[in-house]
C-alpha cells in the first residue's frame, strides 16, 4: 500500500515538474515551486490514487522502459502509415472502402495493457476499437475487411503490438 | 535551421488535419468518419505540437506541448471508442454496404440467452 502510494506520488510530482519546467527566474523562486509541488502531488495522490492502474509500482522496473523505447518507433511507423492510408482512401475518387465490425482475441489481461492495445489499434491503419469484453475479445471497426475469421483477424491486427505491450504492461 | 524544420512539421500537421476533415465530409457513416477524424486529428495535432517544440527549443512552451502530445495520444482514441460504442448501443446503423457486424451479432446472442 505504501509502495503504491509512493509510486503515484512520484508520477504526480514528475508531472508537476514538467509543468513547472523553467523552475522560476532565480533560486528562491525555483525552490518555492519545487516545495509547493510536494503537497500538491500528495493531495492529488490522496484524492485520485485509487482510480487508475492497479499496480503502479511497475514504473520502477527498468526493463519495461527498454521495451517502451522499442515500441515508440514501431507505433510512430504504424501511425504515419495509418494517416497515409486514410488520406489515400479519402482522396481517391471511387473511395475504396469495405467496412465492417470484426472480433479479435487478445491474450493481454491487465487493464493498462488492454487500454494501450485498444488505443494503438485505433491509431493504426484502417482499424478502430469499438468495445472490449472482460474475456479478452476486442470488437474492431475495420475500414477494409480482409477476413471475418477471429484467428486470422487477430493475426493481422493485434499481433504486431501484443508481443511488445505484453513486455511493457504485464 | 530548426525554424524551417518546425514550420515544415506544422505544415504537415495542418495538411493531415485537412485530410481528416475531407474524410469527415466524404465517408458514408459515423464509424468510418470517426476513423478518419481520430487518426488524422491525432497525428495532425501531434505534428503541429512537435513543430512548436522544434521551433521553441527547450522552454516552458515546449514542455507543455510535450504534455499535450501525451494527453492527446491517451485521450483521442479513448474518446473515439466511447463515441463508437455509444452510437452502436443507441442503434446507429452501419453503412448499408458494410460487410459484417459481429458486434451486433454477439449482442443479439447475449440478449437471447438472458431472456
């Protein structure tokens, strides 16, 4: 419990530091800012600590950050690809779309992992997550349906992210 | 040099937002429109904010822009999910040429078993 509280406190204080970035004009002003941040972060943790992730102490495990650094370029690549895809579909005169809602399966279970996966799916080419169930199925609106089979669709949509996100969040 | 790069990024961002808007007008139903709007608005806005960061260097403005990028990446897809789900539950139909709707099928099946 104390560890959880400390993790939340660190995250909130980090956000405070980023918001307060140039740290004031002189040493006294910057010290003031740093000190005010402590009760503010404390209060925020006290009020909202229970709302978010269930295991915030994971932020202290260094291995996850390396996978995160690996994930960022992968994500940016797919994100740019998605936008070019949308631009192509929208600008071409005959509008090549073939939409539908399909179901895919994921093996991720933690809440933050599922959130990250659903968000990634939304920002990648032609897919948008509509809903997810507790037993690991995600309903996806696909702008160009290639297969209606659950396994094949999972292979196409979910696999590129699932492996990496599993190392980051679980 | 960094100013030119920043301005290029802002230009690219504006271009993608424009594509998203065109998609909003041209695509046939709510779900397709949401796709275009979410993707393009997210990358477009992030690109504009990145351009601001490159232009202004390491300053108070760019730190806030960085935080904005993080929050947009977190909230924009979530908002799209919430809108799409709410629309589906309240009965907004898919485009009539849509291929399949496994979400509706599963929901119907669930209703039958609970009856």
